[in-house]
C-alpha cells in the first residue's frame, strides 16, 4: 500500500482559483526474487519465484513421488507475484510449500 502524508491547505483559498488539483496514486514496484521449495510425499524440488507453468510442471515431474501433474500459472499480480494451480492425477498428494527463500514485499 502507498503511504499517506498529511496535506496542508493554505488558509487563503484564493490561491487555488483557476487551478484544477489532481490526485495521483503512486505504487512502488515490488521485486520478488528467490525461490521456493515444493515437497511432495517426502521428495522436494526448488523452483524459481517466476517459474513458468512448464518449469514447475517439469520440476514436479522430476520427483519420484509424482506420476502425473498439470500446472497452470496466473499472470503477474500487482505485487509482482504469481499463482500456480497444480492438478495431481494421484488419488492423494501430501504437498508442502516452503517460501522461506523468497524475498520482497508480500513474498
């Protein structure tokens, strides 16, 4: 969120005659970087913060505990992050994600 600062208005309103004030919202860019780990049934893999759906799918398929998975990824969010949706074809999946190596606001 953008920080707000107090606005001081001059007591003499005549200085505003003819002016059309505008308000701008400034949002500082977020630079998420690093990687996160995905653990499936005791096997883990490291994935970059901006991995494509194909990259994550390949990383998951490299694990002996994964037989088939379909991955889709959202577009980049306002905070610079992504959301992945993983559909595992197994009947049950013990999935854990560790984002402790991600850096940036809202990482």
